[in-house]
């Protein structure tokens, strides 16, 4: 696994950014060596896997208590308490299964890819620890099919562990179709059962009946890496970073108009502006920051001093989400960037539910009209009405995220929108778009 830095994994081809030893945890090995950690290097840095280091701790109740005391929450977007998931799966009947969600389908995020490239064994340690705790015999690691290098790197890490006879569970690596909603936990379970990688929604819940009808624990890659460190160092150590309510560090992918686009590890509670500064600071005056990802929220500059926590961002209708910060310069067109993202989200809906089949494409079409500067006096009220109809109606949260983005654009870019409607598209609308958005075409396959 040793080798050159996986630079292409960070945004715009740069390697992970400015150093901050105070919050270097997940990325500490990478900072120290500049190389991905193979199993030998990983064990040298972190010591033996938590199960061996803490005999007797492989019991769900014990691990859940430690994790609860640490205050660890999911780092995949929803921020669900990790201990609660562990307890729910452990309490369900039948042999459990653990799924490592390494799909990272959010186009503006690179943090899980980066973490898996430089510290794969930290993630796998966490997965094995969770599996041991909930009585699982299998760990499924799910990565997108298009990321060949990542698949090979992870395959090598899994082989190293098998060769060293390190783990008491079976580990299987899978390459799934690459669609925005395929990283949803029920989509993973559905695919592992031989179906399409589309969200399933409804009941039963995965912790009761998931993969092959067995209790299933799905955790995002970064969450499992934190779990491995909490088990090694304890809750008090974990709480040395972050806020009392939201402790620990988190990985953030910073891109857009900053000097050094990068994957950074920051303490929760760090002001959004300070995170941008860690990435070298804005290269131009900003008109907004996209926080959380494509299904996130536009924040105007006056909110940049806000601490990066769920609690502080909630009053602004925002959340850390997938740990994404995209700095949008004042020279860009906010409605146009939003229209491109919404078109992509609409194309990547699984189109099983009403809001994905009708509502989301309609909102995306309205935004395209807006971006083009076509006068339509009905447009603002129609857009507000349609956006409000999207949340809480799908079997998954995909339409909710798109609605959040659209609603925040209507707030943040209100002046530009008014101008587009009354005087046509602004000059910025004719410039090259600033946010890389994949083509707005439906996934080729769900299987
Ligand atoms: S809301 Fe959309 S993505 Fe979610 S389950 Fe329904 S059709 Fe699929």
C-alpha cells in the first residue's frame, strides 16, 4: 500500500491541505508520512485493533456505552447517534451483517475517498469492531463501480488483513452502480440482495431486517474510522476536540474559490470562515458558500462566522451534511449554478416516488428557466409552491435535499433572481460555470 500520495482524490487534483496537529486524528498517519498506510504502518501507528486491545469490549452494550459517552454521530450526512444504531442492531434477532458505506456519491465530496486511500485500515478496524460488537459474521464494503483505483486499493487492504489473519469476520468488497441515491443505506441493502441499487424506504427497518433478511448495521466510512479511534483512546480523548454537544473532528471537502482546495480534518464547532481559511482562504470576494453538498444549503457571507455544528447551523436551515464546503465567488451566477445542480439531482432520482418523478424535474425545469432569464411572472410563486411540496413525500430523503437547495437559493440569490426575471440573465450567467457538476443524465444502470 505504500506509494505516492493519492493526490487526485482531493478536489481539483490537490493533496489534503494545511496542517493542524491539534485536530489530526484520522489523517495523522498521512500527515506524518505523506504515504497511504499499509497494515504494518497502520499497526505501528495505532497499535493492535481495538478488539485485541480491549479484551471484553467486543460486546455491543460496552461499545455502545463508550461510543455514547464519546458522543460520536454519523459522518455520512444524517448525523444519527452511532451508539443508538449499534444497540438497535445488537437487539434484533438473528445473525447481523455490517455494511461499510464507502459510496460517497455526493459529487462535491472527496473526504471518504481520501480517508480510504490514506488510512483504509482505520475504517476496516472500525467495521470489524462494530461487527464483533453486534455479533455479525460478515462485513460488506460497498464502493462505486467507476472508482477502479479505490476498489483495487481497498482490495489490497482486505487481502493484507486476510493474510495476517487479523479479523474474526468475513470481509467482502463490492462495486456498485454509481448513482447519487445509490449510497442511501436501503439502496445498498437492496443491491446486496441482488436487486437494483435504489432506495427501498418503508419498513422493516434495516436494523431489524436488512441484507438477506438479517439485522444490518450500515455506517459511513468516516464514522467507522472514528469508532476505531474512540475504542482505542476512549471518550475523554475524543471529546478533546469539538463542542460539548457535538464532540470530535470531522472531515470536510473544501473546493471552489479557495487557494488550496483540500480535504481537511477540523474540530466540530470551527467557524465556517476558519475552515475556508485552512484551505488558503477565498481567492475572490464570495457571494455564498454551498454547505453540506448538492443537497445542502447556500449560505450568504454574513453567516460564515457560524460554527460548523448541526446545532448552530439548524436555525439557518443548514447542516454539515456530507462535510462539503464550496466557495462561490461573487463573479459567478448563483441561480445558474443551482439550476445545473438541480438538473443533476433530478436526473439521478430513482423515479419510484411522486416527488422524484414529477416534483423534482419540475423544480429543476423552473430553475433552468430562471437561469436563462426568461421572463415569467408566475415563476417565483410556482417555484416556491413546488419546492415546498417536495419534502417528506418520497420513500427516501432525496427530494428533501433538492428542496433544501432550491429553497436556500431562492433566499440567498433573491436579488439575482429578481434581476433574471425582470432584465434577463446577468453577464455572469454567460461565463464558464464554477462548480463542477456531472452530466444531468440518468445512471446507465441500477444493477
Ligand atoms: S424519493 Fe426518489 S430516490 Fe427516494 S426512493 Fe423515492 S424515487 Fe427513489
